[in-house]
């Protein structure tokens, strides 16, 4: 079984320290804590949607602003048309 790896650079100030504290509270390594946070934040909890409540709690713990009331009006994506080069 192959495990995927990521490298995270340029963390916001305080993130590493907050991760270290959370890991200590859960008696595990920072790496194990980060894996758990990532998995709970992005994997479905009810078979359909990510665990957004967990995401909100992490933001609050890290002192990030509440973004739950922000609506993003993203433009509709158009289908790419590729030129015939042949």
C-alpha cells in the first residue's frame, strides 16, 4: 500500500505552535495530529460532505476570522476549446 505525502510551506504565524499544542493535548506527534486534522477536515462525515464544523473549530482555535457567513459568487466555468493543431 502506497501512502501519499505532502509538504506544507509558509504556514501562517502561530499555526505550527498551535499544532504542537494540539498534538501534545492528544499525546501524539505533530505529524499524526496534522494527518488527523486533514482527514477530518476533508473526508466525508455523512457520506457526502466534508466536516465543516470541524473546520470552523480549527479556525477558531487558530484565531482565524469567522468565514461562515461569507458567500462566494464564483463565475461559471466555460468548457475549454482546444484549437485543432493537426
